[in-house]
């Protein structure tokens, strides 16, 4: 008889948040698929659990997923865990669940903490309707395209972000969204837990000089009712193209092309005024 895949939520910082059912499940399964076996070993040791593990993360998920599925089909029960929080949410475990479903393997959830919901709950921003956007790309072009796609989103938006990328992300958000309210939630359930209520403009300025540390969730106010009518001026488009050219180390022509997609202003017009501005600066 085929076994079961248990999707087991683990604490996002405070081990006291581990549920009794999660402990019982990890004790009962035949093996554990872990994002980082070193991190999971600390968790298991804390609760006195000894269980074989298999490494399962982004760069081996296809190969290991098949191995895990075959073991479950042969009758073993498996628990999949991530380093912190609920597996399969912005996490390679998503693929494992899909593979199990395709094989007809039963998948059972053992709910636990989730940084998405926990951060939203303490953000002070509207919670009735929201959208989770996960991690933004490290590629500047892809990151800006993602933000441009959701700039008219009226629901509260939630993003995960790494501290070393925070400054660039805040600048790009300010450029794409304008000056909106934001809650920067960091180190949830840990000693240095903090909820910073501010605006994108203030945050972009403050954390350029004073970077934050720790795990970060960004909660962004949704667009206003007239967001779909937002328009860029030619001067704003030219400024955007110049900054993009400098930061991304690309030609003015390429920057004008990308800016045209973001603003709706013709590429030729942006490029012409950008070049003229450059020429005027050289003369001065």
C-alpha cells in the first residue's frame, strides 16, 4: 500500500510554536525531506526526534522528488519540511506536492506558522483582501517588470525580501508604486521582532544608509481607486531612463526602450529627450 506525504509546518523563529501534532508526525514518519538537513537536525534534536533525512532543495528537487515519490509508493511515509514556516509556499516543496498528486499519492497537511499570514496580521494594513507576490527577482529588469505588472493592484501586497536586496527593492517599489504606506516586518517571533510602519519614500531614504538585518516581509498598501488612470510625464520618463541606464549599465537606447514599456510613452520621444539632456549637461 502506498504511503503518505505529510506537509509539516515548522516554527518561523520561536521553537515554542511547534505544534504537538507536528512533533508526533515527525516522530511517526519513515523519513523526512528537508530543505537544509543541518537546520532540520537542530529542530529534531530539540524535540528528541531521531529520523533519517533526505536533502530536498531548489537545485535537486526534480531528481530527489522522483526518489521520494518512489519511496512513498513503495509504502514509506514522508514528511516534507522547510527551514522555517509552511513548506511549499515560495518553496521547492510545491513541486513535490505536484509530483505526488500526479502519482496519486495522498498528501496531508500538518499546518504551522506562515510568515505571510503572521506578518499581514501585525502590519496594520487592510487584511480583507491581499495578494502574495513572493520573492522578487535579483535581476533588475525582471524585478521592475514584476512591480510594473502589479502597480495597479488594489489589494494589500505581500513580498518576501532578503536584507541585502532591500534598498534596491524599496527604490524600485517607490518608482513603480509612488509613495504608499508600507509595513516592514522583520525577525518574526524572534527576540528582535520588529514592525516598522512607514512610507516607501521614507523607507527608501532611511535604509539606504542604515540597512536592516534578518528575515524580512514587506506589506504594501494597495493602489487607490484611480490607479489605473496614473500617467507619467515625459520628464519623469526621461529621469527613469537615465537612472536605469546608469544603474543597469545599459545604453540610453535600451533604457528608453524599457522605460517606454513601463510608462506608455513612445520610445523615440524618451530617447530623443534623454540624449538632448545628456548633450546639455556636457555643454554646461
